[in-house]
C-alpha cells in the first residue's frame, strides 16, 4: 500500500497542519504553506483534515500507485494527468494500481496538494508528520522527496465518505489583509501611508522561513530596535534594509526586528501561494474584522464536515 516517487518535482514535501505548542523550544509550527487547501483536500477524500499530504512547489512530481486509491488535487492549479489523461482539481478521483499520476508546472500560484484517502503514513515527530526543512525534522528524514521514495498510505477511516466541493477557492493575491503589529508606532504616519499605498514584489530570496519583499524602503523612527521577543506566524518584520519580511511557516520563533503589522490568519493561505515576482498591496483592517473573517472560515469547514 504505497506510492513510488518517480520524479520528486522542485520541492515536494510531506505536510500536515503543523506541530503546535513547541515554540517555547524554538520549534515553529511549520505545516502546509496553504492550510486552506490541505484541509479542503483531506475533507474531499474523506480524511481527517489534518492528515498528511504531499505539498508541491512550482513544479509537481510523478507518482506511481501500487494500490487502488482515491486522490484529490487542491491549491493552485498545476497541469495534472493520470496516464496522460487530464484530471480536474478539487474533485475526488479514483486511481488504479499501476497507474501514474503526473503533475507538471504551476499554471498560476506557487503550491498544490495531493491528498490520498488514508493519508501519507510517516512517523510523528513532536505530534506531527509535517516536514520542517530548516531543522531537517519530520516527514521523511526532514527533507524534500527524492526519486524512489516509497510513501506508505495509511488506513482509511471507516464511515467517512468523500465530500463534493463545487465552489472556487479565492486565490486572489493582489492584496493581503493585515492588522497593526506590536511595534506599529516604530514607523511614522507618513511611512505607514507609504507602506499601505505601494505595491510590493516577492523576492527570489523568499522561502518557507520568510517571504521577503522588494519595494521602496521604509524607515524606522530613530532607528528603533527591540529586545529579542516572540515572533508569530504572519508577522511583518521591518529590518534596517527597509524591505519588509513576512514570517512564514518555518519562521524563527524569536527575533529582534520590529513587527509593524501582521497578515491575518484568514489570508495566510494566500501567502502560501505567493511566488517570486508576484506583486500585491497590503490593506489594513481592524482586529474585529479579522476575527469575523477567521470565524467565517471555520464555519465554512464546519458546514462541510456536517454535510457528509
């Protein structure tokens, strides 16, 4: 009951929703870069939404199945075929033993996800199967997939059927919603205006640790620095270079750069779909608005699960 990796793609890893509760040990959550898409994929094939799946970045892989399985592809659309026949996204698909799933280059965003009914079975590390590339932890030896890896398929949950999903995911990355951060007063009102009005470009130096941005540099008031403190997922840090960095899934758990803003949780799946060269603007909203959007998202998943 396994999947043979014929071609690994550019950066394909085993991911789930991450390891929570270990940041005080210096271990960030990690997990899927686009948490919305991995949750959706697992529910579509009838898994628990935290089941381990394959995350592919920019270029997909080629996988041969040795057992009849049910799969789904979610996230940004990539060219995808089973034995040279194109298959849709966001739909449960039957794949037979000895058939090959081929996933090519992205057609829009950065990442897509392959969920298999039963999930990918690897050893838990700190209560998670997720791959943390920076620390070489989790997944398969803490690394990206390589040719000839054998991925074991877990046991399917009994009594849980696939979910039919007919909506289209919001992958519009022209803007990201943010709230003000702990050090929002470390830049002037004029600099805040510049920050919100300009269009940023995603740097080639971006990674799962941080999304580095290019644009007109921002100045800190009086070259303010802070004592090292905790850094949350989505924090927008401002180093002395003046180019913001969005802390991402493998972010450092502490840091000394001022955090002028934070991408709201509702928008983090969009951060996971940013690729080098993409351009967008920030839009400031209130904490109340951010909480409302967060609960709307959770209600969406609750309704999906209740309609099984």
